[in-house]
C-alpha cells in the first residue's frame, strides 16, 4: 500500500519553505514567557498578527486556540504552523524543563496547518517524558502527511552553555534521529559554528530560533545572514520582531535577507 502521506509532507514543506527557505513568525510566547513579553499594544494577538501577515511573512506559528481566534487574519494569506506543546513560567523552577500537551495533531489538521511543532529540551531531567510526547506527535503527523518541526532546545542540569556549538549539534543530531522534518534551534554565534550545526542536520532543514532581542536590529539581521550563508533555511522569530518599533518592517527586512540575500545594511531600510 503506497503511503500517500509522503506526498502531503512534501507539499506542506514546499509551502513552508517557498524559496527553499522560509521566515516564520513565532507567537507562542503568551504562554511560554507570559503576556509581559509583549509591548502593551500587542497584548491582543489580533493586533500583531494582522501587522505581520500584512508584511508578507511565509508562516505564523501559534498554539491551536490562538490560531483559531485569529483565523480570519491568516486564512488564505499565510501558512500556519501549530505548536502543540508549551509550558508556563508559573511552574516551580525545577519543573520548567518539561512542556505539556497544548493541543493535538488533529487540531493542526482541522485548522488546515502546514506543520505541527513540538519542543524537546534535550538534557532535561524530563527528557524521557518529552520524547514520549514527541513520538506520539510524530506518529500522528506521519499518518496525516504533516511535517513535524522540532524545537530542539538542549537545556538541563548537565548543560553549562546551551548555545555551545557541540551542545547545539548534539540536539540537532538527536532531532534528526528522532525523525524531525524541520528543526528550529539556537544560533551559535558565528557563521562557521552554525555551518557545523547545519552539517549535523545531514540535509534536514535547520531554522534559527530568533532568541533574545539583540542590542541593535542590524545585529539580528547579520545573524540571519550568517545562518543563511551557513546553509540554514531561515528563521523562526518572535521577540526580535514583536518588540521592534515597526514589526511589519522588521519582517520585511528579514524576508529580504532570507529570500533575496540582500545585505543587512540595505535590508534594514525596510524596517525604518
Ligand atoms: O528560548 P526561550 O527563551 O525559552 O524562548 C522560547 C521561545 O522562543 C521561540 O522558540 C522563538 O521565539 P524568539 O524569536 O522570541 O526566541 C518561541 O517559539 C518560544 O516561545
């Protein structure tokens, strides 16, 4: 029996990485970090999601309920990635390296998403529980022909520096061997070191996780440029966009660097 779901995955991956690369706006911070992560005017998801979609982003990544409440903004306009794990920082400190189920693969299918996303904190004391979650997501996503995006976030008591290239490479290697179709992981600080991360992915697309807000937006664009030059396939970014004075412009600038390889010094003009 042929597995038609292989075609479904290929179709959805193509939509997510239109030029072979993609720019995704991550907006799951309301749970992961708390509403204080947002400037006050973006507390309502509809405000910021509307601006980002108007700017032409390739995809938005949200939890299922947020995707549903903003559906009139993204339907027919951009691709959707449904993240189905999360956790709050209201938890006791020692329980924050575990994510919980925040929806189901069937929710992503019902919403017409292009992919499902789940986090694995490699090295966490809860790594085993997160892997059980991951493989359950993977099992159903395969059945429905959905690519699985793994947020490969090495974090835990034995990890001194989660941005260290050897640690990030280990998380990426574990991600491909756990069947990730797309990987989102940390920027390792340089083109050379991120090239090693891409090599460790052995052909599975790697997207840079935006990370903390850079001192200057041009520095963020330069990191994105390094990721692309290192063979990365794009970026999944939240804070460096929704905390920018012109979030739509910031997305336009990032799109220029990722899809057209415009130098950051020029691309930044779109964010003015
Ligand atoms: O790495 P942290 O601080 O836990 O942040 C996790 C957040 O980062 C992301 O992975 C990417 O968003 P950012 O660009 O803001 O880092 C979000 O999807 C997630 O909520």
